[in-house]
């Protein structure tokens, strides 16, 4: 179980590194239902990286990631719903 959690955390870090600028990630999420891009946007809002920290926006993007079948998006969204 610890390895699964660790892989989810490490996976989200590499997703942030691969995305590029925020607007490109938002477009990829909205146009192509790119779950990883949605996840990255949510993480940026969650942590306030390049944008104001906004938990409502973070949850919105995590939900979009989850709907695009990105398991880390579902995991992140669950933290808001708990």
C-alpha cells in the first residue's frame, strides 16, 4: 500500500514537469479530455504554482481528470470530499 501511495505522489510530480504552461494544459484537458493535463492544472491550483491557490478550482480540475479516467485525479478529488 505504501508503494502505491508513493507511486501516485511521484507520478504527479513528473506530470507537473511534463505539462508546460498552464493554458496549454487547460486546453488539452478541455479539448482532448487529457486526464494527466487536467491533473496538472488541479495540482497547480492546489499548490498555488503559477496561479493563486484556489481549492475550488483545484477540485474542478481533479474532477475533470477523474472523469477522463486519470486515477490520480480521482485520488486527489477524494481528498477534498473526505
